[in-house]
């Protein structure tokens, strides 16, 4: 279908998208329906979104218990929390953002070496979510690559900018160690013990790095960087250079919910609970629905590190969490099952992987 500017949605294929070309207007195929509009967010401050001092997990048993209690409440209310004092040098975070920015500033021909619409590819450059397939397009450019075990994947990553592999590799390794520590606290909070998943995740777990760039958008209120969605992962650890992430607080307004803008505070990382921890907790913890809003004048960068079990390993509800009052509420699934879902469904239309896992009463 042609719009008034004589362009149709197929004009905006990956490599030639509106956001890559810095179009001075937002084409029709990017205009989001009122249900996902970005205007209604509460301007949040750090007190609304819980912030957890992770170093306290390494204190004595009483202190660890208190932190785990805070973490459990955050997982139940928001499916989301911020972390400080997690033990990664600020320089490693800054360097990862610098090489990301440098990658997206490369000439198109360099980035297109990685261009792919194959969601199963271990390294791929693309735009929107599934450019050219989904009904609505999103003002995002991204590089996704597997990151664990690092030696298996790093040779497939960009060699340009020259420091990309080294700096992103260091960031990936540090964030992965942190993810294991947080997963230990999550399984402990569910009464499953600290080591319930950590060995499995350490040995065979997947780490997918979503390296996102959201260029300035001429009409930021009409489009989105990403639509409301939750991550398939157990947890996602996110680093950003600017605000733009909004999370849905489903408990607000008597259960009708509200969007909350997550503030950017340097040195604070964000942790999303994903679908696989919702399954692990048999529904006690909620995978957080989140979306990305845009800026008129500035480029936002985010690094989302998604951590899950191995590609074909199924996450299921543990027997310890099931009894007569609490029957199994979710079907088991793997990361590969999520990829199959992604091929067949349109996230821009509100399709959610977790909905396919719920067992109806
Ligand atoms: O950019 C963000 O803040 C969120 C990124 C995200 O949700 C994703 O990569 O799936």
C-alpha cells in the first residue's frame, strides 16, 4: 500500500529502513496504535523502581536473606529491578557502549556483512523486529550475537571497529558472571537453593547479546523503538546510555496498570525477569512487559544480555513448587521453542510467547 509520500512499506526493508536513512518523517508503517503509544508514562524516579545493592548478597546470611526478600518482592510486583554495587568496573560498561556506537556509525556496507532475517542465526544485523514481515515496523537497528561460551562465538562477531571483540567480550563475560549470581539468588528466593540452575547455566547456558541502536526519530510520539513485549529469557541484564525503557506495572491503579519510565542513572544496571523465570516460579514472578520510546535529537543505545538455559534445554515448573493448591500452570519450553514462536508470530500485534505456555484452568 502506498502512502501519500509515494512509498510503501516494502521500501523500508532492512538496510534501507527509515531509521537507517534518517528520514525526516515517520512513514505510515511505523505508526503505532493507541494501545502502545508512549504518551502516558509516569516519569519515574529511582524510588518507584526498586534498586538492589547486589554487594549485600555477599554479606552474612542475615543480610543475604534480607536482599533475597527485596528481590522476591520486586520480582512479584514489577518483574524488574535495578542493581548497584554489582562489582563490574564502570570502564568495562563505558567501553562496551563506545564500541557499540562505533559499530553503528560504520558505513552501511560494513554493517550489511551481518545482515540477516534468519532468527536462528548466531550473529545478525537487522532492523525493527522482523523487518519486512511484521505489520508494524519499529525505529530500531540491532546486532544480535551469541556470547557464551565466548570462544565458540567471538570469531563470528564484527572485527570492525577493531576493539569490538575485546571490549564486548569483556563486557559479556562480566555480565554473565553477574547473571549466575542473580539467578542463584532467584532460585534461593523460590526455596530451590542457590545451585538449582547455576551449574547448568554455567556449563550449557545461552547468552544472547542484543546490541540495540535507536536513532533520533522526527516524530517520537508516533513510533516506538520496540513494542510492548517480554523477554523469553530467565533474566535480561540491560545497560543503556539514555532513558527510553518503560516497564508496565500491572499492579498499579487497582490492577489496570500503568507504564513507568525507567530513569537513567550512570552505573545502574537493569534486570528484567523473563518468561522462563515466570515458568520456573509457576507464575509467582512475572516476566516484565516493556517497550522502548524514542528521542527527537539523540541516539539511544542499549545492550541487553539475555540469559537462559541451553538452546534445547526445557524450562519447566519444579516439582517442589507444585501441590494440590498450586498445580502446574505452564508447559515446558526451550530457547529454540521461542525462536520457532518468533518465526510464526507477530510481536508487533501483541503476540506473547508466555501466553502459549500457560495451561488454562
Ligand atoms: O532497549 C531497551 O531498553 C530494551 C531492549 C529490549 O527489550 C530487547 O532487546 O529485547
